[in-house]
C-alpha cells in the first residue's frame, strides 16, 4: 500500500491549493492552480474513503470488547474488511501516473491498407464508426480532410475530435484494423481479408511544439481525387512539408487560409505524437508487452462480418455484436482496454 507520508503530502497539497485559490491567487496562477486542484480532487476523495473504511474497522474492532456492542461489531466487521481491498485498489488506480495528453482533443487519421477498393470502403466504415461513437459521447467530430474513391470509400481521412477525455478513450484505437467479409463487388461470395490503419494523435498546443518557418515548405495546389463533398477543383489546397522529418500534410477545404490552419494543426499533432513516442521508447523499452511491439503496423483488431464478431487481439476480447460495434458501440472494448492498461500499471508498481 502507498506510504501514509505520501498520502499526507497529497492531502496537504490539495488543502494548500484550495486555500490559495480561495485567498485570491494572481490571475496568471489561477488556471494552473485550478488544473492541479482538479487533478488531485478525485485522488483526495479516494484517500478519504480509504481512511474512513480503516477508521470504521478500528471502531468495530474496539466494539468487540463491549459485551453489549459485540454482536453488532461481529456483523459489521466482515462487510467492512471486504470493502477495504476495494478501497485500496481504487486508491492505487487514482494514484497511477496520468498521461498528460488524456484530457486533450485528438486527431484521428484513417487510411486503407492491403485490400484495394474493399480496404478503402472499410476505412470509410471505420470513419463512420468513430463519428457515431463520438456523437454518443457528446463530443464534436469534425472531418477536416477526406479523399474519397469512386465507390464511396476513402483514400485518407483526418478528423478532429473535441470533448471531455477524448484522447484518454480513443488512444487505444491506433493500429491496424483487419476486416473479413464478402465485398459488395464480389460476385462469387468469397470472403476477402483487407485492412485499414488508424492513428490517434493528441492535439498539440502551440507551447508543445515550436516549428520555425524555415523548417516548412508550403505549396498551394489543385485538389485531386474522385470527388465528394470534401474535394474541390480550385487551387486552394495546401500541402505543408516539414523538412527535418519529411512529414507531409495536406488540406483541401474551400478556404486556402483555413487549409493552412488545418494543415498546421495536423502537423503539430503528428510532431507532438512523434515526440511522445520517442520519450516512451526511451522510458519503456522493456514494457512493450503492453501493446505488443508498440508499432502501429501491428494488427490490433479483427472485424469478422460472416460470424458477426469483433476480436481485439491485445486483450483477447471477442464480442459477438459486430453490428452494434460498427454503429459506434465501442464502450465495452474501450473499457476493457483501459482496465487492462490499469492492471498492467498496477502490476509494474508492485514489481
């Protein structure tokens, strides 16, 4: 269990922040103090619940010495002692190091992999799935780039998702998603296997990534593609190349000024994600069992339409409700991935 000294430090810090804000902190400090206060509040609540349970146990044990109260104490003690491990686990989870990006908006990038036109159609289905999930969460889902194919699939799509805890839930979606189904274009009824890649990037703030103008090459061009609401035929499309890394981003909305904003937003997110992954590799090279190799090329999930099942290979979870999943019902699998991640982190703390 966490040392009492550490718990005292946390509660003392929380009380200090509370007093500081109530006493009138400087305007520049308020936002920083409020964020730290909000982060500590659920932790302090779990500390209080754990302490209260321990105090109730001690009180019930003392009651055993009183003949008149002994019967009541004997009834209460098993219940209280059973609750204590639950409070300890909840407290340990609250104390786990937080991913600083969890509360941020996210950029979702989806691209077809192997499988030709069927892969492009599946990529489009994934885009709709995430849009429906976002709507169910009360998030805002904005498609900022979508290059469509002749049959209604997508060559590439980028979406911006904002709301409460967006990256915390969507970050587990990164990887290769495989589909097994009979394509609409298949006359023989044969099952085909194709794939699409998903990358979920936390949105970067200006202070996270400094991009000198000298590192950029910005080109305007005519939008290309098979048509669709997100493709036009003007010269407003913008392509930005980050020279040091070779990362290229494009945006082809109607406004060239807006395209530059969108492309820079996507570029900052990609560079921030690159920076985060480099740090993660250095810090956790020996923990790759958490998500396999950690490489985005690794298959994370299979959608088998003939059998109506979805399997997440990282946690060996199979759900026989593929129709609901494709309609955006991702709660069960995301909750399971979060629980698995927490369990691994708790195991690492106990190691």
